[in-house]
């Protein structure tokens, strides 16, 4: 057995630190290089999504490495979406018809710190901070780094290099720029960007609004969301176009205009955020995009993982969960090839992993774009609310027989994103058609509704099969 293979991981974010922990548990010699300072020693929250929606696929990964109980202590359950209309009325729309199915709000830095602590417990895992990867020579399996403080440049080699360096991955850039093989790459920005704001705790340190929900103020072409933090605050994110509409990021340039915008569209939120203009001008506005590429690996030398391979927009709350699931799926392949000790062994592993995983990460990328429209707009339409009401009733009555698209993606971690997408989209079409044709209403007998939805969904799936729309690639 040759477990003493040297592995370099570039990037100690959420995916890289989990990967380091898992490969450390498997006995590899792992060295991690992270460009930023150690977040356990320096506060790095400013400007990045401070908290994240964490759900079953992420939990599955924490179970794999045996730290799910420790992670649970960092979580705030969110049982549904708290929808705020423009008049300030609220409605809690549960995420599932089953009480034990909910998502969680978790602090990015606390989770990352826990993963680093756990990885570092393994003597075969070494973490270096303030070391920026400048380039990767994927043919020689070497990487060049720069030390942030001394500006010293140095080159490290390894048997295998994993790049978990996020959406701006250096390895991915090198694949693209060096043109040594057929590397496909696409990056698509949304017209919308995001800015983080906050609802601070009240004088006693309590939450100012309902804690156990993901709050959404959907306003058709833009929206505001808020997720709770353990300290009684909420991290609020405004998703808004850069240059379209009456109010956009490019023209919200004065405190008066920001206050005017919030008082027209988010009056109840504004009452909770006296600090809004301060946050607005202090925090950056960032773009949102989808990155797809292939192949993720170069022979048996290098592999992209997490956002480096597939950055997605955040509207399904799945980017981190998918990146964690990457590690689970990679680990499954490693389990069937437990002792890789040659380039050709690693190449087989990388190919096998990518051949099954890519279709799922492509699917969640597309679903995340769909959900952008659903969250900001559809949730306010009567037909979508009726559909949701029917689906929740079905999930409650027939938890084994019915799962909405959201439930398939978020709570059915045993199936892949692609299967969830195909089944979920067909069901959505079926229900909307049945409601608009007045073939079902929320007051009908649930058994009858279920049968009609199943029949219509199967017919749509069959049509898609004939048109080759749901071929597994
Ligand atoms: C606004 C917003 C909200 C989101 N909300 C959610 C959510 O609710 N739920 C969810 O599941 N996902 C969410 N995501 C997605 C999630 O943040 C990412 O999918 C996740 O962080 C990916 O992890 P990663 O480790 O692959 O990349 P990252 O977290 O980006 O980590 C990459 C690491 O690599 C380091 N690095 C970068 N370049 C170099 C270099 N050259 N050399 C060395 N190190 C380097 C970085 O410093 C960083 O530590 C959200 C994203 C955004 C933008």
C-alpha cells in the first residue's frame, strides 16, 4: 500500500479544508496552501457571504468525516421562507411538508474554522496561510506560490494537485490559457449583483424578527433576503440589477436615494435596519455568475473541485453543499480505487469522478438560475402559491410518494441533482398545467390530486425521453 503520495491542495476554503480533512483521514500526505491569513486568527468576514444555507448534502459530507454533531451546534434551523409583501404582511411558507425537513443558517467562518481544526488534527496534514498560488504547471504537477509577507516566490511539486481555490481558480485559468488540450470554459454573469447589509440584534441581544426562517422580500425584478446568525443578528443580502430599472446599484449613489428605495419597497425591513445606509456604502457590490468547464482534470496530475470547477449563483443555497458533496462523491471513487500510486491510477479516479459528477453540478447550476426567478418573482403569484400549497399538503400526507422539486434537490441527498432536476421540472410543469386547466384545486381530495400529478408528470417525462431531453450524458 502506498498512501505516502504527496498531495497539494490549493485553497483552504470550505471545499479545500473538507478535502484536506478527508484525505488526511485516508492517510495521504496533504499540504494545503491558502492565500488569505488564517481565519481562526484574523476576522475575514467583510464583504463575503457571512452566513450560508446549509442542508442535507452538506450534512452528508459532515457525517462522512464524523463531525456532524459539532457542525449541528453552529446551525440555526430555518423551517421555511418568511415571505414579506410590499405592505409588510408576512407568510411562512414551509420548505417541506415534513416537520423534520428544514435547512440551516451557518456561519461561513465558523464552519471553515472547524474544518481547519479537524484537518490539522492529522499529523499528515499541513496548512500554510498567506501563500498565494500564482500558477500551476499541470504537465509537471508543480505549483508556484508567493508568500504574502516576504513576497518570496517558491515552487512545490506533488504527485497530485487539487485546486479548490474558488470561482477565480488559478488552475482553471492555466488550463484555459496554456491551450495544451481541449479545455471548454464558460462564464455567465447575471445582470444582478449583490450587497450585504445587516439587521442587528435588539438592545437585549435578541433577534428583531422571527429567527427560524429565511426571510424574503421578493419584488419581481429584485429582492432582499435575510438569514439569522447565532449572535441575534441577520445577514441581509440585496440582489439588484447593476443598471436596469428605476433603482439599481449604479444609481443608488446617495443616502437619500437608498433610504427612498428601501422605504418604497422594503418598509418593514427598513424599520429593522436603521444602519442600512452605513452598511450600503461600506460594503462592496459583487457580481454573480455561473462557471462551467470541462475537463476538470489534466491526466492524473491535477483536478478542479468545488467552485473552481462549477461556481453557481446562490439562489438554491447549494454552492457550498454541492462543493461538500464533491468530496463525498470523490471519496466514493477513491473507495473503489483505494491505493492509487501512479499517474494512471489517479487518471482513472479523476475520469470516473468527473464522468458521474459533472452532470449533477451542471444541473444544480441551471436549477439555481431557475430559483433566482422563482424567489424574486414567482413566489408572489397566486398560481405558484396554490402549487406550493398543494405540494406541501401532498408531502405531509404522502411523504414517501411525493417530493417537490425543492425537496428533491434539498432534502433527498440520496439522489443526484440531475435526477432531481428532471423529475422536479416535469412535476412543476404538470402541476401548473393541471391548476391552470382547472383539473385540480387545493380543495380536491389529495389522493385524486396525487394520481393526476403522477400521470401528467410521467407523460411529460415520456415526451422528454422521446425528444431525448433527459438523456443521461
Ligand atoms: C452571496 C452568496 C451567497 C451564497 N450562499 C450560499 C448558501 O446559502 N448555501 C450554499 O450552499 N452556498 C452558498 N454560496 C456558495 C458558496 O459560497 C460557495 O459555493 C462555496 O464557498 C464554495 O467553496 P469553495 O471552497 O469551492 O470556494 P471558496 O469558498 O471560494 O474557497 C476558495 C478558497 O481558496 C482561496 N484561494 C483563492 N485563490 C487562491 C490562490 N490563488 N492561492 C491560494 N488560495 C486561494 C480563497 O482565499 C478561499 O479560501 C453563496 C455564494 C455567494 C456569493
